[in-house]
């Protein structure tokens, strides 16, 4: 028996309906903020990902050589691809440029709850606006996506990497050393940090300090003031101080982040609780361009699971009509009714198995149709239909020309 590949999933009709519902809600929210949708290729030249992440990423991605000898990779995320698109064809667009995307990405890793080898990302990129207002909007859009879906048990954490950069200047660490340090902070590997780096106790205190006390370590620096401005502008989106925490240990695990960053966790997901992350990043040097960029990515699969855990997925309602012809002589008339419904953009189906009325109605009920339409000799003779409400069980005769209004 041939089974699906490890780390992938099949989505059956009911789950696809809930996923499409969620996808539509996220799309509308992004469009509400002025973003426009883009889509990049499923595979890219592998150099796009090696440029920033180095050769070690080859172990984490699906890479292959095509028949022309080109080294390609399935995209592990979208940001690099979108910036490649910007560099290639969108540089001349008015700024700021607001883009969003939705689609599958791929990583070769051990599958576990909420983590798959094929997964879906919904995300945004805001290109060409390097202000606290832009940082605040980036965070606000992500947070409102969660709250508008009804999620309650979430935590928003915000930081500014530049505050840590300013503090670490006294240690004279190389770029590679700082990136390694941030990876360890992201993984909460305190023991490894102490073994690898000669940092004083003040540094670890800084990571744990309430924001109000950070200035005592770093002073009223520009990075500190920038974060204060972001916080002020968040209040304009009705995101109050009690809705988030300033956490300087939130550094994100990717090397290209450079300024304000944030993460959103869904606590009911346990170890794999992060459902959204993003912030200010720099990928322009890969394409020899200097431009501010910021964005976020939502782990669509984890978000779907979080909504399920909080019982916040949509309640499917009955919809559409199921037509049940009684006897061969009434088939033509039944298809006239079917065509009329579909021409008016109404969901409609017809019995294809010549079932008895009882079995056909049972199927319509199980399939979630709102109405059954029964068509026999009397209905054809009188140019009517018998319209049965599948919830109440009530049945009435409706003239053929009045069908659309009746349902």
C-alpha cells in the first residue's frame, strides 16, 4: 500500500472548509490594512537561501538538482523569495509597498505536533518605511488577526534587537559571534551562553528586566526611544500596555532580523506554541539594495490547531439544495431547476444514483444541505417543486419561477 510521505497531510472536505474559512479571514484583514497579495515559485535557486543562512541550511531544506544541472530548493519560507521578487520587478513601485502571501513551504525536520515537513504560511512584507509607526502597524496587523479570530489564550512579546546590539558593543563581539549568541538566547540555552561567552551578570539581568528599568542599563538611547514610540503608536490601534510584554530575550532565530521584533504564542499548544513571529529585517544586501523591510509570518497550521483547541473554528451551517428526481420522466425538468439554481450562484446538486426518496433525503441530510427539492409528476405538471427544509422537516410547494426567492 502506498502511503503519503512522512511529514505531510491529507485534508478532507470538512477540514478544507475550515482552512478556507480561516484563509479568507486572514486575507480580508490584510486587505483591510492596504496589503496586496503576491505569490512566488514553490522552488528557487538554492543560492537565495545559502546567501543568508549559510551551507548548514542544506541539512534543513529540500534541495535537488534539475535535469539542466541547476541546484534548486523548495522554499523553506517566503521572505527571501518576496525580496527576490521585489529586487527583480517591484523596485519602481511607490513606497511603502505592502504585500501579503499564502502558500506551502517545506523543511526537512522531525515531524511532531504542529510541525510538519510541508506546512503553510500566511505572512506580510512592508517595504520602504523605517519608522516606529510602520513597526507598530506591522505588530498591530498580526495581533488583530489573532484577536479578530477570537483567540484568547495568546501572549504578544516585543523587543528591539538594536538595544542588545548597543549594549553588546562593549564586548567587541564579531557579527558571527553575535548571531550565535542570539540563536542561543532564542533557544534559551543559558548554560551554553555562559560556556561560550564571557558576559557579565548585567547582560542576563538586562534580558529579564521590565521595560521601565531598561534605560538604567542602556540609557535613553535612540533604540530605546524608538521602542517607546512603537509602544505609543500601538495604543492608537487599541493595543494597550497590558496586552503585551516587552521582552528583550525575544530575538527571533533568523540571522536577518535587525530592529523591532515580536512573537505571538498560543499557550494551549504546549512546546510548539509560537504561531506568529516577525519584525524588522535586512535582506537587501543579497540583492545590492538598501531598503527598510519588515513583516511577519503566521504558522497557518498551528493557528488552525490553536483555534481548534479554543473551540473557535467556524460552525458550519447548512447550505444549498439537493434535487431528487422521482422517475425518469422528470429528469429533464429537474435539470432545468438545477441549472436555474447554479446560474444564480447557489450551491446545488442532484441525485446521480437513482435512490429512493428516503435514501436520497438521508444523503442530503448527512451531506449538510439546507433543502431537498423533490420533483415528481405533480411538480412537473404544475411547474412547481416540493421544497423540504432539512432542519425543520417542513415541506411546501413552490412555483418554479419563485424558487430563488423561496430559498
